[in-house]
């Protein structure tokens, strides 16, 4: 079969690889679409994936075309979205309910072959059947949405909060949609990309600007979310949190990224600084929200690019052109 392969640091190709073979509790999915994510860029840069080469792609959905001998939950022909998370269920963190902190954490498309291919294999436990009205070529959005749902689990936001989001890419826009649905009084967004801010305006953002100084909230925001991973944005966002507010590090920064904090201010103003890592007990809820129309795929997916052009799709994503880019085998 044809698949994208990150062969070495900085090098991605499309080539022929062996067809996947399911184990007793696995299914084979014919991929309808696979999203490109910042994690894929980190893998290309030599981060996250424990070894290369790897078939990337942890945001994917498609049709079941093969099942293992012990699979009864789905059948050939079912449309499914795939939670990429692979946990040991034995370590302290798994047993404590923090599976995303698993000491043996793994993920389809990061530590094992992923969905940037014609076919992918996944445990049946990771497959969520899609309602008939959900198009599998859109359902690659469910995985990033499940990360956003996890972020809001961490926030425990209250009704009437004023929210500031840095970054109006796919993840920032998803946080915007969830903020609107969790009772935010206002949601403002900062981004230096005017085209992306136009999408935020289309989705009903309260205020948008290239710099938070342009927004009228001198007392700060109760919730500040970074969805960029950019050091300058993070540093600025930490200074925008209102008294008794919460800062969420949602964007994935490079390993070497560093910012400074003001310990006295954190103490004196009771500011919470927290993070949100990937998916935790949120994939099924994201699938239900997606099926209920929480996102408009035609707004969120800006580009559908053929699998054979995967390296070019990575370059476009890295350049910040468009919103969610999906590849289609």
C-alpha cells in the first residue's frame, strides 16, 4: 500500500509499505482522511517519536475493511474514527485515571504506524462507530476536538468567564467553539495572521487583534489559553491573566522553549497555571459533539490534499497557510 513515511529528521516521502495485518483484537481501516497536526512537525524535527522511520498520522477516520479473529464490536463496512492513544493500563498513572501520563505512553502515528496511508491498523477498543450522517472524510476532526475537550476538562471554567485565546488555527478555533458553548461571557482572540482572524470573526469571536493591547480588557481575562506553542505568545498570555484567573498551556511548544514567570504575582493574585496533554476520556464525547454539529467541517477544513503530496502538505502546514489540512489516500 501507499503511505507517507517520515524517514529521518527533516525528510518525509511517500512510498510503498506492506499492508497492515490485524491482531486478534485489531481492525484494519481504509483511511478516508488523515489530518496534519503540529505533532507531525515535531516528529519531522526529531521530537516525540521514539524512532524513525514512522508512518505518521494520528487524526484519521475511515471504513473498516478487516477485523481480527476476536473482534465483535464492529463489522466490515462500518465507518469509524480512531482514538490514537495507546496505554499500558498497568502503571501508576493509568491505575490512577491519568492514562495520558502513562509511563509507557504510545500512540498510533507517533510510536506505531498511523493513518497517513491507504490503510491503518488500530485496536478495536480505539474505534468509535460514526453515525450515518457523519462523513468519514470530515471525521479526522474528532481527534483534535477531543484534545480541546480535554483542555476544557482541565479548565473547569465557570459561566460568564471572559476568555482570551492566542492562535486562531484549528485548535484555537476549536477552543473558541467550546468556549461559546460553555457559557463564556466573551471570547477574544489574538493572532498575527489576519486571514485566520477572519475565520475567527466568521465563527463569532467577540474581539480579535494582532496584539492583546488592542482589546479593551485592561484588568485581564479570567481564562487565557495559548494555542500556539510560541514563546512570545506564551509570555504575553501569562501577563494577561486576571486576578484569580487561569492560564492554560494548550499549544505544543518545542522542547527548548522557555518563558519567565512572576512567582509573587502568581501567589498574590492566586493565578493558576496549568497544561493539557492530548486526550483523556474525551474522544467519545468529542465524537458525540461532532455528530451533533459543534464544528462545521467546511469551515475548519481548508485543504484536502492527495496523499502523494504529503511532503508538500507538511510544508504548507508549517508555513501557516490555511486551517486544518487533511490528506486523502
